[in-house]
C-alpha cells in the first residue's frame, strides 16, 4: 500500500452570514495516497472548489476554517504560518485551474512564468532554469517547445495553455497536484488529450492528484477513487469502479442517471415540408489592415446549406471556433450574412431590411447560452417575458397576464413573475429565457447552447421541457451545442461543423451510429467516459 | 431596498447625509430666519464673530450680515451645484450613450468633440463662456454645466460599450426592439449607477467652480453667494480673515458632504466593489 500524501480530518469551513448555508464544507474527511487520482465530483455549489482552496489556504477573507485538520507532510496546514504555506504552495502542492488564460500573466512569456517557479523555490542558475523549462515543456508534449517558451499566453491555443499550466505545476515535482476543473473550458478532443496527459504524467511521476470535476464522464475516464460531494458534505466515497457501477447514495445515483446517453432515441417521423432552408450562407470577418491591405480575414461561416423540416430539431454540433454560434446569429439576423439565402415561410430572411426584420422577428426566436447574462437584471421576470408581445403591439396588462400563463408552461410558479432574475437559480432563469422566446409564438426556435451552463441534473430537466414543448406547440428547433451527448438526446437531425463548414449531416442515429467523416469519428471517440455510459445503458436495457 | 440598508450601515455616508441635510436646511430656512435682504447694509462693518449677538458671525467690509449671506449662499451653491450637475449629466449621458451604442464613425466624431473639451482646462473654458455671455446666475449655471459633461460622457460610453454586446441586449434585438428602446429601456438602467455616483463629484466640482468664479469677481454680484463673500474678504484677508474663512468652511463642509454621500452611494449601489 502506498503512503498517504494528504488527509483531511473533519474539515469544516464557515461561510459568512447571509449565505445560502452556514458551512461551505461540513465535516469533510478523506485521504489521498501517492500515485492515485482522487476525483471530487459534485454540482455547482457543492463545495468542491472551496475544498481545494481550503487545502491551499486560499480562502476569501470572509470565509474561515472553523475546525478540522489538513495533514500534509507531517504537519497541519490549517495551523501553518503564511510563510510556511508559501513553501508548500507550488513546491509541495501545485494547482491547475479551469481557465488557463486568466491563470497566466498575459504580459510575460510562458517560459518566463514556468522559470519563475524555479527562481522562487530553488537556487538554480539561469541556464539551468532554461534547460529545465525546455524539458518540462517537452514532458507536457507542447508542439515546438522552444517556440512555446518564447510565446505569450494569447499566442497559444486553450489546450496548449493548459499544457503550459501543467508544466508549471509539475515543475518542482510536487507530491500533490490539485486540478480544479482543468478541462471544463476545453473542447472534447483537447479534453481527451489533456486527460491522457495528466494520467501519463501522474503514473510516471507517482504524483497524487486531487481532480475536481462536475462531469461523470471525466470521472469514468481518469479516477482511481471517487468522492461525491453534495451541499458541502461527502455523500459517498469509494473506488471508481464501485461508485460508478454500484452507487449506494441516492444523490450519486441521480447524478449518474442524469449523464445523457450517447445513443439517439428512435427517430421520429419527420415532415416532408421544410420550414427553414439555409442555402450557401457565408460570413467573413476582416479586421485591421489599411485600405484593404494586410487585413486579417476570418471565414467564420463558409457556404453552409441546411434544411429544417417542420416540427423537427436540427442539431448543429462542433467545437469552439467552428462557426456554429455565428451561424445561429446569422439565422436570427443578429449578424447579417454576406451571401446566401435563408428561406423562412417562403420569405428570404437574409435579404429583409432592418425594419422588416424587426416586424417579422416573431416568427423566429432565440434562446441564449448564459442564463445569467441573457436576462436584464433590472426587470422583473414577468416583464421580461412580456417584453416581446409589448414591442409587437400587445396591450401591457394583457401581455403580463399571458406571461404568467407561459410561466406555467415552462414549469415555473406563475406567482414568481414579480421576482427579479437574480432571485432564480440557473435552470429557472433558462426557463424564463425560454418563456420569453415562446411569448411571441415563434415557428422556429434557435437555441444557442441553452443547457451548457447548467448542472447535469438541471440540464436533463430543461432538455425534457424542451422536448415536451416541441411536441405540444409544434415547434421547429435549431439546437446548437458542443456536447454530442446532449445533441443525441434531443435532435432528429445533426450537422457537424468544423472551421466554418458543415462536414457531415444527416439523421442523428445515422451520424452518431455510423460516422463517415474522420472529424465526426474523432469527436465521438473523444467523449469522456464513452465506454462507461455504453455499459450503463446496456445494463439499463437488460434490466427492463 | 437592500441598497438603502447598505447605505445606512456606513457611518461616513450617514455623516455626509446629515451634513448635506444641514446645508439644505440652511437654504430652506434662510428666508424665515433672515427676512431682510442679505445684501442690504445691516450694521457697522467688520464686526468680529461672536462679539455682537445681533450678528452672530459678524459683518463684512461693507457692514452686511455674514450669517445671512451664508444662509442665502447655501441656496445659490445648491442651486448651481444641482442644476449644473443635471445639465452636465444629461449631455454626458446623451453623448456617451450614442457613442457607446453605435460605435464606428458616430463614436469617433463624438469622442473627438469630447476630447476637444477635455484638453482645454475647464476653468479657462468657463472664463471664456462667462466673458462672452455675461455673468448672471443663469449663464454661470449653464456655463458650469457645459464645461463639466466630458467625464460623465466617457463613463457612460464605457458602460455602454461593455453592455451593448451582453446577451440580454441581443435578446432584446431578437424580440424586435428599436434602438431607442434598447438604449433607454435595456442598457441605460444598467449603466446608470456609476454615473449617478459620479454626479456627486460633478456637483462638488460645480460648487467649487462657481466659488472660484466669484472669487475672481466674475460671478453674479447681485446674489449672496459664498464665493462672492470670499472675494470680498480678500481685501481684508490679513486682519479680518474670518470674512473669507467662514464661507470657506461652508464650501468645505458642503463639498465634503456631497463627496461622502457619493462614496456612500457607490458602496451601496455596487456592494461587490466594497472592501477591495
């Protein structure tokens, strides 16, 4: 048995008065051995990040450790002096964060920032440091390590930045690496590479890894042992196999069940009539340059042609930068496409004037990604929903009454209309956004990543609502997502986008069951925990 | 209502509010406490304060009651401060909102104009305006407002630039709202808190600008203002220093009160910024 690197013993962290619960962490006890990956999984607000910060003693001022011990290297970190903590951080325990762009200093080169680890904690000479930095960058398999050392953070891609962060974290061979959602901001294919890298490095260096995530797919991919957190307390912990395949606690079961299956449901009968036809739409951005010379040209959307049958759901999937959001904004005319036509109800929507778009906009409505940013914080919920009809000439009192009915439709309490957006949870806000889009009784709904900011259990509820409404109101939906599992659940048709172009499209079951394009195949293979969900779904099928 | 509670939790903000209410009370009660014209001769010139119970704060070099002038002066200072601030904020919001919302050449033109105003020291510009249009109370007030708008305009523009691409504004566009509806109904209410807070700075500066004008005897000489009194006191500054000092303290207290209220508003409206 390998030695224990870190153990938490009854760690309790108090939140300031006025928070939603008195303790961020209550009575958390766990231990990590060397050469193992312990995954801490939980939904937002479960206290998992607070735990990482409590271990590193990086808590905000008004939050304090009430009791408990954090034993590391034979001493209690909870009682350590600030000077001692500085020695531990970086050298003993290293940390990587969710968003490498904000965790790196934009004004200094990558090599400089990694080298800083050595100049703070060791007495190596400059040339030795440069050599060590080079070796580290090779270790994390950054393409062209010597160029990467001279690059500034903005010159690297998201995945490369995260590799640089890992190199920095591993610089001093720490005993423990804390990874706080390190792959959440990355695309699936990059995520798969980074997960593999962390696993490889961990096995080679025998480091202990505390891996914080919200995604059970990632857990299935990487974990040796799992800790499930709920409301700041541990709900369940044990070996990864055991927790994933035979969960004991009701909350764990619920979380695992909420991970959407990758298999598409049985195809529905689709109408032969197309409500929306997109033909050869392109959008190119030009930035910089003088009188047309030296400008940077970005082809965001390249000659995209798609059909949306009446009553169907068309999924547009792709990684960040694939142009799917730009396409969505072209379809609702938030952005004017350069070329191509968008036929909606027989009218060419792409060529309408601004005034006509304003008038016709009730036929096509949009649901946005971020439930926090998409609602005006200064308006009450009922007003937000009623805004659309009021703009289009409905009497105010009547519109508000209609809004309350819509609240019921999207599963909100009609009396909640007098509250402001910040008084709702993320999932509830997304329901308000949906009600706002539905208030104009659109024919087509364009949903831009409507569930990607939500926890899995909430995600499942919102998807179910959307599927129900589609049936009830005969909506046709364009559903944009980066998450293939979500697309598989709700879409009848999918189109896969890469670098602004559609590389493959067809019925969901066909595209996901028998992908033709290599990029689609790579996307599907990169989904974390693919085997695990397949096994689970097979078991569920056998159980029926 | 949370904002009100947060406001009253800060002792500095409460002190500021009390001081400001005192100045307002002075302005309101002036006519009642001193029914006579404050600029009329009242007694012997240059009576020291607290030496004659009839003239609690003494008299100035022409024998006018300083206390009466201070009370009536509060009216003028508050009037000029309030109206000039309203003018400056209104122009500022208009310019800033259009520049920030439309961007492109609209932004370029409006910002170059703003810069032209900002590069000129605003007191020099104020002197020019007063020299050209004369120094009545109305022209002075408008002139102070006209030289104070660039800063609020820049602030509003910055807020609009960051807000106009937010999803809730895009959502408003997809609902079919017109630009005016988006600017006034969606963006402006969210952009307003920092501008309101900045208004307290504008008001403090406006009061000081008027005093500075009056000190140079370029403000309206037919009203009792604190600046006029300081200007008069200049002639006897070495001996009867109180003639200038008393209105000086009044200005100090008013500007301090307005600043404290502004800081309190800032902390109350943007609670997350507090304690940084």
